[in-house]
DNA sequence: TAGATTGTTAATCGATTAACAATC
DNA sequence: TAGATTGTTAATCGATTAACAATC
């Protein structure tokens, strides 16, 4: 019966979470949708609408309790649970992800790093040993893996993604520059860096034209 | 007089570009909006609407010439021009970007790499020397810099972004986990990896609840 | 020419903003 | 209590889809 919450709303939740975290760090105890809207440069209406998709977290005449709202959004985003991540592709990008200490604070724990390059075998990144791709199946069978980050060239990504799904992994964080075709029960989040760069490029050209 | 083209449309253009590139590689000469819509899992109507924001690239009764459309979208995205990029922050992420050979094919050329860590000084990544942050001002004065990628911790990102703008850089590809407050003439494209990961986490939790 | 498919207008759907009654 | 601010309904705006005349 719950009405589906649009991805547009979901996309904004981490940003709310970030701003509330900053307010919390600054010792701010409560905030109104109006004040938050000024800081975030969105409408107060949108903030209230977005939040009320998940429940009434505020109080009339008072606003929102920062700590409470922060925690609630954290729960909505699943940050109260631990997510074990393996990274497949231990090149620079994979290692960059493995080094993001902040992920760990939010419950995202890197438990494994895999690559095909024998030269990397046994090397450690932040204490995490790089294993060979052949060992991945055993690894997944013996430990809980919630998310697989794909940080390898796109030529290998499709086959590895399917293998991961076969092995029971049902969430993929895909950095490879292709669209994965996977069963419906698998959740895929794409990070297409070159798409992002092209968007930037478009906006540069546009701005240049406008200024003439 | 040109009506503003929405960012929703812009966000889809690189994806069209990618699919057309694949068709081109496969030797496909022409394609109808209908067939493309099946491959891309969008509506044919949306494809035609999107493209017609920029002009009529097709031909009634024929469809679209793949090579022509590919090139036209490339021009729309500014890929016919060279963009010189410096990367500020030569950690794993910065080095990962520097190593993306594919960017170069699209006209994005990494011309400089900067860091504050003296241990990295003089090291080279794909032939590009890592320089110290202090040298950045001189570098920007003496060479054309179109885009600066910020791949450093968020604590330093805001100050560096402002410095870059002072030095005349007007496009920022921001990987730091904060919203930059910069003058209107500066174009900013954000890549917030942790936001992306939280979105994935939300969708994992949602799918888990649905399956109960 | 007949068939195919675009470009474009109109209809629908969904998301954002405005307004305000409820209530702390 | 009076003032403030939410939660929520209604109005608006914009984006997507459908339909079809134009035309290759």
C-alpha cells in the first residue's frame, strides 16, 4: 500500500543527511525547514514533502530536532546496518575506494579486494589483502558479501557481474562504463565518470555561448 | 530565444553517445528511434524529443544515420574541442583519473597533477609529473587550463576551489564531499561517491523489505 | 507510389511549489 | 494564549508519453 518513493527523492536524501551531520557537528539542536532550505538552496516545501514521504519527523511550532532527523534519515538510507563490500578491480580506482575511511563510519566495510593481475597478489591496501579473481567464489561462499564494487575495465565487467550474481551477490556498485543487464532482484547503482565529465563539458560550452 | 534545455535531457545525452558509439563499432549504419528505444529501454518518443531539442538529425522513413548522429551529439557535448584538465589531489583517486586513457579520446587531456604531499613530488603518472600545490598558480598562468578536478579531502577542497577560480579556472569537477559555493560563472559538476553508495544502500534495504 | 519513420503538437503524468489548517 | 512551523491538500509547473500529420 505504501506509495512508491521516487528516485528523485532518494537522490536528495544523502544530501540532507550531509547537511544535518554538519549542523550536528556545529552543535545546532533544532532547525526549521525554512532555515535548512536557505542553507541548502532548495524550497522549504520540498524539504517537508521529501521528509513526509517517510513520516512526520518534525513538530509544529518547533521544527526538526537535528540529531533525531539525522538518525532517522540514516535509518532510511540503511546506514544503521553493516554492509560488507568487496571491490573487484584493485587498480587505482579500486584502491581509492578501499582507502575511503569515511565509508566505514557509515557501516560500509570493505572486506575483500580482487584483481586478475598477479603482480598485485598479496599486497595490502589499508590492511585488506588483494586476492586473485579465482579466489572470489570461495570468498563469497565463506563470508557475507552485500555489495560488489566493479572497478575494472568494461571488457571484463559484464562477465564478472554475472558471476557475482550467480554467487549470490545482489547489489552492484558499477564503475564500468557500460549498462549491466542483470536479473530484477539485483540492485545496480552506476557511477559513470565519463558521463559526468561530458555533462560538465556540455555546461562549459553552453556557458561559453551564453557569454557571447 | 533558445528555450533552456533541461539537465534531465543533458544527463541522457552521454548515454545516447555511448550506445551510438557501440552501434558504430558494430558497423550499424542507421537506426530508428524505435529500435534504439528497445536497446536502451527508454521510449522512442523520449529519444525523438531529446534529440529535437538540438535539431532534426533524422530523416522521415529512414531513421537516423548512426555516424552522423554520433558526431552531432559529440559536438553538442563539446567533445570536438580539447579540454585541458588539471587534477588537484594526486592520491589514488586522482591517479585513477589520470590513468583513464579513454578521456583523452574524447578530447579531455590531463595536463597537470598537483598534491601537497612532498613524497609524491616528481613522480609520474602516465607521463604526467606530480607537482606541488605551490606551483599550481604559475602552471595555470603559463598554460591553458579548462577544467580542474578536485580529488583531495574535503577539508582542503573549498580553499583550493576558490584559489582556482581566482586563477581563472571556470570549471570544476568536484569529487570532494561538500557543496562548493562559487561565483555564477563557474561551472561545477559534482561526483559524490558516498551519496551514490547511500542510494545503493537505500535500494538494497527497500528490495529486502519488498521481498518479505 | 506505398511504407516507414521522423518532427512536433497535444495529452498525460509526476514532481515541485504554494497555501493553509492543524497543532505544538 | 499567541506565534511558529509542521503536515498535507491544492495549484502549478515541467517532463514524459502518445498521437499523427508531414515527408522522405
